[in-house]
C-alpha cells in the first residue's frame, strides 16, 4: 500500500475510533446532563439529577 492509501486508511480508522469514543462519552448520562444544562436553555433551571432521570425515561421510550 502506498503512503496515500495508508494515510486514508489511518484517517478512516481514526474517525471510527473518534466516533466510538464520543458515543461512549455522550452515553454517560452524567456527562450528557451537564452538557444539556450548560448549553440548552430549556434545561438550565433543572437540577442535574432531574435531567439524568428525564434522559433515562426518554431512552426507555425509544
């Protein structure tokens, strides 16, 4: 394989690893609750524990 082919493969593998890592991080309900509280105005007034419960309930519905 030439260096360009190896770079493309490496980039694709890197993207896949990054995607999986982000999925793992965002699947942590405490991390997701903090992000929602900090960046989504509808959640800013809610305690983190309540956001976690809401997310868990929503996940069970799907």
